[in-house]
C-alpha cells in the first residue's frame, strides 16, 4: 500500500500554480460535463470535490492559505461552459442561477480544502515545535 502511494505524483504548486491548476481543471471538467452529461450541475459538483482535494494537497507549505481562496473562484470559472443561456446576458443569468443553486457543492469543496489545509498547517507547526524544542 505504501509503495502504491509513493508512485502517485506529488507536485508542489505555488499559490498561483494552484489557482491555475484548479481553474484549468474546472474549466476542462465543465466542458467535459457539457459534452458527456448534458451540463449536469450535479455531475459538475461531484467533479469539483476531487479537484479541491488535489489543490489543497498539492499546494506548497508556504502557500497553504491560497487553496481555500482559489477553489471557489475555479468553481465559478468552470461553470461558464455548463451554465444555460443564450447570449451574454442569458449566459450571465445562467451562471448566477447555477452559483445560487449549487452553493452546497461550492461550500462543501471549500470546506474540504480548508480542512485539509488546516490539518497540514497544524502538522507543520507541530513538526517545527518538536524540532525547536531544546533538551535541558
């Protein structure tokens, strides 16, 4: 099991890289959802959760606070190909409606990213505290 986990990629993304990864992934998944599932907002929301987890896990230690910030932005960006509507005004209204009706997925993914980042930060602080502890 440990060897299988070690074979997974372990990139370390900067804050900007995490935002670009998350945004590009959600745009691609939104377009894929539009093609395969007929713009199903439930499928889009379910695809959003693993992207939140990967973003929170792959962002580097110094940029941990960026993960819970970029995932809602990426969620909104990825909704553009999924939202219903004709023309700019119709598409904008579809985007606002989709954001309002799918807020549960948005909050859930943001909460997941926030929890992962909090655990990582607490672990990092505990590790630093142990390293700085001086024997008497």
